[in-house]
């Protein structure tokens, strides 16, 4: 019947909209996760660079641990362990 056909088409439109919303959410979630991962990687890279700098400054022997801590934003305890 015509009413059944109209109901069926409304159902198909609803199903299409639901799939579209789910797909958009998935894409947005993926993009957000990617951004978080990139930021985390950058932060880890900066921390590694500061530890390498502290290691080099400590090996030079011309700065105190407190001076190295001030230059690298690492704690004196972290520098002592290097």
C-alpha cells in the first residue's frame, strides 16, 4: 500500500541519517584521538630533549644541579638520576 511504502521510505531516511551521524562521530573521535596522540608525542619529545640537555650540562661539570634544573625545568632529583 502507499502508506506502507511511505513508512518504508521514512525508515530508510532515518536509517541513512543514523549511519551518517555515527560515521561523523567516528571521524570526529578519530581526529580528536589523533590530536591528543600528537600532543602527547610532542610533550614526550620535549621532555627527552630536556633530559639530554641536562645530561650534557652535567657532563660538562660547569653548572650546579640547581642551575641545570633551572635551565631545563627538571627537578634536581631527576637530574641526579641522569
